[in-house]
C-alpha cells in the first residue's frame, strides 16, 4: 500500500498454480448496498463457476474500500463465546455495507471468523487507512506505506522476506508515486517460472479513482485499465480475466 499524500495505491500479485483461471464480477448499487466488484478463481466445472462468486479472492467497492487475502501457515481459530461463529466469507458483505476500514473492522468484529485460519485479509480505504485481519487478531495501521506478504504479522512477528524488503525499500523514497512506479514494483516482486507457483495476475489499484490497472501472467508491457464506475454503469455482469488479454 502506498500513500504519498496525493494518491492511495494498492498493488497485489496473485501467486498460484499457472493453470488457474479467474473471473471478475460486477454488482451495481442497490437500495441498501453499495456497488462493488470481486475477483474469483474459476473451476474446470462450469456448473461450479456459477457460484464461485461466493468465494472471492478480493474486491473493491464504489467508495474505494479494497480487500484481498495473503496466504499464511495455518493458525487455528480461537473462538470467543460472546461472538457469533461465521464460516461464510465476509468480503462481499463488507463491500456491500462499508465505506471505510473502520466500518469494515467494526462489522467483522462481531464474528468469530472460524475459517480464516490460513490467510490474512488485507483491507484498505481511499483515506489511507488499512488493517490486517485473521480469525484471532486485527492489526491496525502503523505506517504510511506498508507491505504484506505470506507470514503472520501478529505481535510484531517478523520473518525474512525479499519481496517485502524490496517493496519497503522502494516505498521509503519521499516522492509522488505514479502507475509506472507501481508497475515497476509489482514486476520486481512477482513469482516466475520455473517455480510451480507464479504470479498469474497483478493489480495496481488507484483507490481514489476506483480504477484497477491489470497485468496478466507477468507481462508488464501491457495493462488493461478497469474503471469500477464504468463497469457498474453497465449493470450486473461478469467477465473472465483472460478475455481482457486476447
């Protein structure tokens, strides 16, 4: 996450098996919900793809509230008997009803997130706030710029991580960050072949503009810009990510 005083950027690399495919889903504002988008994996079975929206990898809404997961080693959930257990994902409901990180944290705080044990949910907003949520903890903003990778950050836990270090060294510069800076940093931190896990897609998201600049399969010579406002004006629809890159 980058906050230079003029822009709020979130960059994310999605690292998975090279054969995985993805879909973007768009849902306009309703009477009591905000407009939003989510992104999901696709299945080899088309009948399952019709319900993949129930398991988003991340999303953004019309107010610039952004959410995405990072995988970590499994940590068993500790249940609070005074809270309601929730096994369903929370991303969609948060995007529908919250404008800010504070509202999102308040909403999530009512539940035991009993399934959020092998990942951390990163939440950011257009005001520059952020939080990291796990079933057992919620970490609030501690710095202007921030990088999250694939280990728990609870209780100031630290592990060596070249991707985090690369990001934070670059973000230590006191300048205004533009799209080319985000693309440069994303490319510097992707996973590549011959690894069996690669960065299948990368996003440079401008939370003020509610725009996603999408890169595919490690190719940073070409970006597709997705305007959330434009997509929401087109009504409810879905589009496979690969179709943006014929």
